[in-house]
C-alpha cells in the first residue's frame, strides 16, 4: 500500500476466542508502535454506493490527520468497491471480506494498528474535528476507555436535530445508561485499544446492534465512559422500507442483549433464587406488553442495586 495507492487485502476471521494478535505480527491488538497511526478508523460497507463517498470524504478531511482508514467491503454487489478505489489516499486500506457485518468489523479490528479505534458507518458523516476532540480527551485522561459523543440526526422525513439528551462528562453508571438508552448508541465513539486487548473484546453478531453490544461489554468489564457534550457526527436516518426493517431488527437485537445482561446479573446475585424468577416474570410481562422494556429494565436493575452491599 505505498506510493499513494490504496491497499487491497482479503480477510477471514476465525473463532472469537482465537482472535488475539501481538503487535509483532503486523496485525496486532496491543498498543500501537511508534511508527503506527495513533487512530485506526474502522468501517464496514455493504452496497453503500449512495452515501459512502460523503462518508469517506468526511474522514479524509479531518483536522486530525494521524490515522489509518480501514474499510472492509462485505461483498457489495453495487459500485461501493469502485467508489472506495477511486480515492488515491495512502491512509485508506481496503479489505475484501465476504462475511457478515460483525465478522467484517472484526477483520478491520484485526488489521488495525492504532492506539485508538474509531468506528464509522458507511452512511454517516464525521464532524471535521471529531477525531481531534476525541483523541485529545483520551490522551489527557488515560483512565477513560471510551469517548462517545452526541450526533446530529438527519435524512428522510426527519428534521435535522441534535439528540435531546444533556448527559456529558464521565458517565457514573455506563451499563445502566446503556440499558436505559440514556446515551447515544451509534458509531461515533473512540475506544482505547489496550482495553479491548486486555479483556479480549470483539464485535459479536447481533443484527444492526454490534456496536451497542460491544459497548455493553466494555461497560460490564469496568470501562470508563466519557460523553463529549457537543455533537461530532451526523447520523443519517432513512424512511425506506429496508431502513425501517433494519431499525426493527436492531430493536429486537438490543432487547435480547439487555435481557441477557439482566438475566446474567440476576443469576450472579447473592439473592439469585428470588431474583431469577422475578426477572423471568418481568420478561413475560414485557412480552405481553403489560410493561414497557424501559420500565422492566428499571425494575430489575433497581432490585439488583438496592441492597448490593448486603
């Protein structure tokens, strides 16, 4: 990949538990070497020809330039790959990986060398200072594991708006915030690579919720989350039938993730014999729509934390 040309590689992922690489392999998961870019931007793309050029240009035009840009093509059948190949920028690495989305993201992680991992979707847009602001925060506060930010939502019939949440700074209980959807769950976040390596964390196959699942696992393992107060990304929302179907599938995936976490927490609690039946009863009530998913989560989590020291 030299002389200003974009590189083409072929990726094939194995079992999640076998995916650890030392920096000396050239596809390392440890801290980046001094010759590596400080940030690895990881994008997976499938049939994204309509928007991917705008997404790529928003990355290449960042005010912070010390990054590598890994784009994994999922086996697109449109002009996505041709569009990527038209960019003559040595920071771009194109990898072919005809697998599912989670496997493609893991292929990108495996190929990355940066100290930090920045996620990016093929139809979203970075604010010009996103990488600079998030990287500066992570450098200044080495205890922070994840730096997320709010997003400006646009597209389709959706009026341009900024998410109406006001949470910013260090998130006191990141797991609870994620379970209650009290923080953005898009791809505009930066992760400290060393934490992924230490806990052997990878993307898992949850339809359209791979990023959400990874952040839940980061929180479960004690990761420190910081929320940047200003929106640093533009999240595109489409009104197409396909997009509505994807949003529905994402909600189902997120519900499964939340229930798995809640059941696991109940099972591990010292009062598990009482909490597990209660947890299952709450799930049944939510399935019958007698309580909302949010109320179900609040009820279970409140019991888990009420007497945690007793």
